[in-house]
C-alpha cells in the first residue's frame, strides 16, 4: 500500500509487517489517521499518553478484541499511561436497584476492560482521572513535549497552560500512538497551528466565572485558537494554583461548549508570554466580552429538566476533576456556609469529584477531610457525565458548576455562589 506521508526506513519496515501483523496494523492506523489531516510525517512522542476511553461498555466489542490482540502480541505503550475516570462508585454515588441494573448493562465489561488496560500499560489502579496532569497524579508533561492525548479538557490544559503539544485526537488513536511511540505532525504540533485566529478582548468589570468565560469563547471561536487579552488584569502574571484551577475550568468549558484545543492568555500562558501578539494571525477576528455578554451567555443556557421548577436532588462539583487546592477551597466554603446558617448537614446530596490520588492526598489532612465529610458531602473519583448518561439519571434534577456537564447532560448550570445557596 502506498502512503502519502514521508516515512522513515524503520516505519516502512513496520508497515511491511516485518515486526508483526499487529504492530503493522497499529502503525498503519496512526499513519492513515495523520494523512486524513494532511500530516506529512510522524514525530516521536515524548511523554506518556492519556486515554479517553475508560469505560467498559459492552457494545465496544471491537475495542476489546483489539486490546486482546495487542496483549497476545505483548504490545504495550512505551511509557505507563493514565486514563479518564471510572464510571461507577456505589459507595459514594448511590444508585437504586433499577439504576444498578442499567449501570450493569452499560458498564458490564468494566472489570475486563480495566484488566486489559493494565496489560497494555496503564500506570496503576489510581490512574483514572481527566486531570492526569495534576502533581498528585503525575502524568505531567513539560513545555514542548509532543503528546498524543484525546480527552478534550486535558488536551486544552496541556497545550495552553503547560505549552506541551498535542492534537485533540480520537479515542484509541492515542493508545496506538503510545504503542508505536509516534504521532502524526499536524495542527497543534506545528508552530503555525498554534497561532490565534481570534483576539478575545475581555472588558468586564469583574473576573467572570471561568466556566462561563470558557463557554462564551468556545461558542464563538469553535475549534479555532483564541488569544485572550484582559484576563491578566484579574489573574495576574503568575501561574499560581488558583490561576491554574481557573484556567483548567475555563479551558474545559471552551473545549466542550466549542471545540477549543489551545488558547493563549496574554502575559500569562507560556507562549503568550514569549511571543505576545505575534501569535495572532493576520486578519484575525475580534470578540469583545463585557458584562452584558457574560449575562447573555448565562441566560442562553437551556433548562433541560422535565419539571422546570423541580427542587435539585443532586449536585455534582468537579468536572473536570477538582485539584487539591479546589477541594480545600470547597471544604472551606461549605463549612463556613454551614456555620453561618446553623445547618448541620447539606439539604442536597452534594458530590465532589476528584482524582483518586488527589482524594488520597486530601484524606491525609484528616481535620479538613472530617470537616467535609461530616457536612454530608461525598467525595468520589467517577466522571459525573458517565453517571448522568442514561435515561434514569438524566430525569433527575441535577445541578452542577460544570459547563461541560451541562452541555452533555440534563444537568443545570449554576455558578459556585449559586450552588452554595442551593445546597443548603
Ligand atoms: Fe472529566 Fe468526565 Fe468531566 S472526564 S471533564 S469529569 S465529563
């Protein structure tokens, strides 16, 4: 078979089947995928992959078969990888009998799939999170690293906040890239693909909620790269823990309400600091965001609940997963509010989601952990979207501070302050 891409002698050997049929198929898939996007060559990946497919849905039969083939050939990723969150945690996210039956059908292959993941290079049992780049989890790219990731919230963080280079790949292609150690060079892997088509001028009189700002940007620029000016007025010039949390949530909203895979924040994110407005392409578009635009965006969110004035029964916080800093902040906010109101426990079943490693670290601070748990809050490692994505749970009146969860489910979006008002 002829390939349009420039290939090295070693790659040609693999594609000729000299290193086995399975490796040949893996590389061929990566090459054909790259050619679809006009890539002219493959480049070595320099950091571990992060997989988006974390759930054992029985209809993904071809994935399980492919995994079996990789395993039987002894093929695994060059470096240990991380993967998106697990779907189920009955201890902390309760389900009734009917829901358990639904989950059993939906995620019936979870155990088998996790065992396959381990055999092809999964780091460990704790590696299930969308925030793999947090220090407690440890899949932390460096600036300039070439990656092959697919989880949209992680891709946008790695590209924008860290300055690593990954396309927003399709699921399974990241795994195959991890096995062959290569990814096609196109899009965000090139200097040109990282330049901005949009100048976002933030002119608000206050720091917007990150999930709303990200949503506004995403809906406007879709998959283009935005260069955001005016945000440093509020965030400053240092990537502190609070600032990184803000950018994590803003990015995830821009990636889900649109399809942003990279943004630059003037005077703050690494490439914007180095190259400033040179990052803007000629003939860029401008989008001005002021107070009224933020208000318009919030009002534009449709309410998907069957009964519009239902009382919330469940609240999910932490999509993408919360950082340790955010867990501590929520603990502080919730206990202060409880004290103020003289309530002993929350009225709404409130669930905070974070990486297993982050939860473990948080538990070490037993005083804070007790404070949070005694208020009635549950702490889980699941992805709330995987909980919501079925006909039973989607009927519930769920509230969230996540614009990603709002976009892909029937959950209702509220800002953090509004959430605090509702859960008491
Ligand atoms: Fe993470 Fe699931 Fe939200 S993967 S970003 S918690 S939808």
